[in-house]
C-alpha cells in the first residue's frame, strides 16, 4: 500500500484524483503496519512488548490517529 501510494503521488498532477487517492493509500498503509501485522509476521513474543512498553503505546496511538485520518480522507460517497 505504501509503495503504491508513493508511486501514485509521484505520477499524479496537483489536485488530481490519483494524488488524493495516494494520500489515502499512504495513511491506510500506516494503519495496517501499526495494526499488529509486523508482530505476527516476525513472530514476536509478548515479552517483546513488555520490554518496550513505549513502543507498544506509541504504535497504538499512531494506529488510532491514522485510522481517524483514513476515515476523514474517504470521500463522502463511500459512507452511504
């Protein structure tokens, strides 16, 4: 998602739909990365987060703020 978003941002003209979609895809990629996928892919144990409690806190914080940003960036016609 992040790679596709960056590529769309590079080729899109200012104000185009491609550039607007690229911002949404980049934020959605951040949501997916902070949703816990790396922990499952790298098979990290629960002890990892007990050692790095701030990382766990900030990852959750970034995830929720990115989730709100993703909902705010969605076009209104997708809500109905």
